[in-house]
């Protein structure tokens, strides 16, 4: 917990700042995450924040509701839920018994990648947290096949072996680092 909470907090605040800068006229713009336009991506982030807060309390997976425009508030609630030491204990029944530390890593990767998705789609600057990327890449390298089986990741996109770690993370989960709207 001690080493993950600072990473989770930084990437969450970075993504929340990107969400806050989205203009309504950008809602229909495409994103690198092919199934989402900008508004649907923000709605997905809202749902994920609500669900991960529930999971931190030992709760169930939540259903995605309609767009509410409150991701920053939900993200803060999620961080508060995970700041409790008991959130890190045991396994997550709602996600098939995954250790809670793995659940936290899922959040980390989601915030890193969806932050980039949103920044790319809305022409915002995005500098991923290098420490979070390294942690997320290591985790994803170990769990990518499980992620693909669960539909969270697409087929890999080839990137050079000497590509920066963030590009390797994007390619590993099925994103093209060179994507442009």
C-alpha cells in the first residue's frame, strides 16, 4: 500500500485534470479506445472510479450509469477508499478472487492508459508518470493474457523493442502509440 498509493494518487489526479479540461464540443470526438468517444470514455472513467471504490470496501462490481460529469469527485472517493489499510487485505470476490494488490494495479493501468486516451483525443499534453508506467508495464507483462481473455485488452500493437516503456505498455494492451484523431 505504501508504495502504490502515491502512484495511484498521482495518476488519478492527472487523469482527473484531463477530464476537467474536456470541453462539451469534444464529447463526440473519437479516442484511441475504439469503443469509446470522449463522452463515453469519461463515463467509463466515472463507472470505474465508483466500482473500484466499492471493491475497496469489499463490495460488488457496480453497474455503469449514465454520464454524470463528476469523475474528479468519484476519483477522490475512490482514493479515500483505497487509503484505508483494510482495502489492501485479502482478495476481491467480485473479481474472481484476485488479490487486492492486483486490483489496485488494474486501477493504475486504467488511469495511465485512459489518461493518454483522453489527452490524445482532446489534444491535451500528456506526460505519463515514469514510475507509474514502469510499475504498470511490469504488472501488465505478467497479466496481459488474462486481460485479453477478459476483454480488457486488444491484440498487441507492434512497437520497437527499444521503444520507451510507455509506448511498450500501450502496444502491449493493443493501443497504437502513434494514434491521432
